[in-house]
């Protein structure tokens, strides 16, 4: 791992040669680094824009879920059943589903070994519970901060193994060979350096593990933590393909302090109300859409374990009717919406809330949990006191103030396409964690964290077996890389010459607004087409219209162009889905025009059209968007005859696609 200075275009660039560059420091990236190190590959560097930033270390819910094979109790479970359940989410390749199911125990036990406090009983049984899209009880949790505890445990291990960390290094570009068939390196900015001439850092890397997380920076209404942006655009720009980009998840979350309001936050049955922008004219706006208080309180309660918005759960006064009404109250009527834990819901002047009026499923659950209490606050405290304290720790007292909410973007099931070793079609690039689009339309809650751990382990295994070479000689690397580096540096020069520009903020605001309006829970072809063409125009001109007055602003400008390209491709994917007749599915509702009846009676996807049944791949080739529909690969048939598996294992024949 050398570090030499290379001069290009007047910039003095530090250059590292390394076998593997791990980008990011979320749970997936750190597990990749730790695994690779444990397989004997010590020549690796973690470069991260912010150590401790990102979703894993900063997001959660009332009981953040980790999905794994059942490991307790009398009900049998099997790898194939778990794989089938992942596969049933639609538009997920069967071989990937099998890997995620097969690898779940190993990944989970690794976290247990590293000290993540997943609860077990005196016999060592890791009890489970049911999460959304989960026919069994495979979910577990280490509390509201599961992914944070995963980050902490893996970070301890990284430090223990003395893996080199370059903090405040934002990767701005992936370098490829001339044919764009593989990555060969990356260019970063060290945001702690003051002089732009010395701020660039180059990596000549045999492999890149990309753990940059979900596309948080493209949404305005979002529960992704503020420290997360995502950088999938650098991979698109380098030529990697994306898939299932249409499939984001949305749900109700608090907006001042960004946090998911699932589980006990809804099971406590808070009062929903809205006000005008000045805080006047308070109204319990849900009432006019529900027939009685029993139906309303049941829908609120069910939102607890049916958290993501789901168009299948709107009719029949389902729990997703609430998301829809909250969304319309904010977007169409321009009002603010709140949850109130200090008062029970009321239903007109004459009907008051009483515990006796609750649906039997609701009262049974509350009674079993010792939470059949008089106010939402008392119920919340009885169900989950830490859920109350969590807000207190962030300066919000639920016992005295209402909580402002919105229907927020939370996760992207899609992302970069990769094979069963998590290698993208741009070879030697391994997207792991949320930037990898392994999931399809629906996924069991908690499977994102499982996928991040399984995928990063598999990527590390593959690299340690087949891609363990030294990086290319710097001179050879530079021959191919120089032009690409020069074009990135030319942008830096241009932006620095323009200096600080108010347009940066304006563009960022526009991108987020466009995505939240056209790519959120309600999707209309006309609106998406207009949004997509506006995104295309912005993409054409953005480089000429933004500027930077410092290294920090330079880094922000690169991120802005990344977000611009990202939102352009995401909107194109959504447009393509709608143009080809795709209907409501996953976490969004497809409507035509402003006819509100369609929203309440959605035309649901039946997976009988190619666009619904196949996986939509999308990317950039020769400066233009390409789109392709790909058949879903079925679950593979395995030959598990022990002697055969053993022989293949001993000869490393199992490493391959
Ligand atoms: C509120 C909320 C609740 C959730 N609840 C659940 C749940 O219950 N169960 C579940 O399975 N999933 C859940 N998820 C999703 C899950 O938490 C994330 O998908 C997962 O944590 C992502 O981990 P990651 O390692 O891929 O990325 P992250 O943890 O987001 O890390 C990304 C890292 O990349 C770095 N980075 C980004 N760009 C660059 C760049 N260009 N250069 C260098 N570094 C860069 C960032 O600084 C960060 O360190 C939830 C998400 C949210 C927002």
C-alpha cells in the first residue's frame, strides 16, 4: 500500500495502490472489510466520506428488525423456505434469494459473536417475531438501534484488526479500463484539506467494494438520516447497471427528528390531526374517511406492523389508507400533520374514545402487553418505554408536544445489479448493502440488514479467492486513468473559477422536490414524464451552472452532479414502468390524472404483464440511457450430495457463478 504524489493538470494528487478499496463505513462496508481481513487479505483501505455517518449508524425505528432463518421454537424452518419467501417478493432473482437465505445464519451469528445484543432466553433461543411480508417469525431485533449496534460492533472489529481508515474521503469517481469492462480505481476528495490543489486522492485498486448506502440525497420527504446521501451515480457514470430502481419503500416517519413511526408508535393508537401552516384550524382529518372509531383505531393500530405504504392495504379501511390520507393532507391541501400522544382520537363531537370500543384484535394485543391503558402516552410507555425516551433524547417530549410527520422515503429495494458474489456487471466492483439492488418489489422487514451482511461476506470471499492480486503498476494504471482523472479535474477547475454559487442549493432543492412529487407514493405518467424531461435538461446543463469556493463546496458539487444523474435514471425507470403499463405495487400507487377515486380503489399489479413480471435493468451506455427487461431467474436446484460438495469445496470449485 504505497502512497505517492502524482501531478496532473496542476493538482498534486496522493495515489494509493491497494488490492481492495472499501468505500463507505456503514454496516455492509465494515463487514466487507472485516471479512476480507479475516480471509487473509490485509491490503485494504476503507475510504469514507464520514466515519459514523450513513444510515446504519443513524437510523432505526421502535424495534429495528433483522431478518434471519428461525433459530428457536417448535415450528420448523428451512433455508429453501426462507429463500422462497424472499423470492415471493417478486422481481428478485432466485439464486440471490437462495444466497441470502443460506448465508443468514452465518452472518447473524457473526454479529452475535461480535457483541450485537440480539436477545435470547436461558437456553440460548433467539426468539423471533413476525415482520411485514414474513409468513414465519424470522425477525429479531436488538432494540430501536439494531443497525447502530451492528455499526458499533463492526467498527470495534475494524479498529482491532487495525484496518486503515481514510476518513473524510469522498469518492467522486470510479475509474475503469478503456473498454469500461471493469473498475481499476477511484478518485476521492479529502474534505479536510483546505487547498483544492492538494485535496484529491487517487486509488489504484484491483477491487472496489462499494458500500455507499441508499439514494438518500434525492428525496425531500425522507427518513434517511441527514448524514446519508448515497453515491450510486458514480457507478452509473462508470457503466454499472441498475435494476428495480422503481421499488423504493415509503412510510410514516417524524420529520424534525427523522425516525420511523412503526410498531408501538402506532399500536399505542395516537391521535392524528392536521393544522394549517400557521398551526391553526386543528382537524382530525382521518375521520371523514372512516365509518366509525373502531375501524379507524384498528387501521392506526395495524400500521404498527404494516409500516411501509402498500397499495394492497388501502381498500376496506386498511392501514395504508392512513398513509394515503396523510400524504394528501400535506401535498394536496398544504397542511401539517401531527401525531398526538397526549389525547385519544375522537370521532365527531358525540363519539368519545373508550377502550371498550376497540376491535377485539387490538384490545387483545394491548391487554396481553399490559398496555390496555387510558391514554396513548400510557399505552406507549407500557408497550415500549425506550420508544418514548428516544424522542426525549432528541429534544422532543411526547408527553407534552405533538410530533410532526410525513410519508417519507426510507429504503430502495433496487440498486446496482450484481451476481451471486455481489460483483456488478462492471467487473471488480462489488456493491454491498443498500446500494446493491438485490431485492424486488416486496421484501420482509429486516431483510435489508441481512442482505448487507451476507452480500459483503460473499464479496470478500470471492475477492480473497480469485481477485487477490496486487494492483497494477502505477504507470500502467495511469495510462488508462489519466484521461478520466483529467476530465474530473477539469470540472473542479471550472467550478472553482465560478466560485460559490447559489445555484447549487437551488438545484439540490429542485432534485429533491421533483423526486418527492413524482417518484413518491403516488405516480402518474404525465407528471413523471415531465419530471424526467426536466431532470434531463438539468443534467445537460448542471456542470456549467454550479460552482465552488472551497474544497468542501467542491465535494458538494460532485455530490450534486451524482444526485442529478441518479434522479434522472430513477425517474426514467419509473417512467418506463408506467409507459409499459405497470400498475400499483410495492410501495406506490399508479394513478392517471387527478381522479381521486382511483387512489382509493387502486388498479393493482397482477404480474401478468412483462413490465410487472420482469426485472427492469437500466444504465448509461455511450452517454445514453439503455433499458432492458430481464426474466427473473428461478430458485436454483442444488446438488447437495456431501462428497460432491466436499470435493468442490476442497478444490475451490464452488467459487464461480
Ligand atoms: C429509518 C430507517 C429504518 C430502517 N429500518 C430497517 C429495519 O428495521 N430493518 C432493515 O433491514 N433495514 C432497515 N432500514 C434500512 C437499513 O438500515 C439500511 O438499508 C442499511 O443500514 C444500509 O446500510 P449500508 O451499509 O448499505 O449503508 P449506510 O449505513 O447508509 O452507509 C453508507 C456509508 O457510505 C458512506 N458514503 C456514501 N457515499 C460515499 C462516497 N461517495 N465516498 C465515501 N463514502 C461514502 C457514508 O458516509 C456511509 O458511511 C432502515 C432505514 C431507515 C432509514
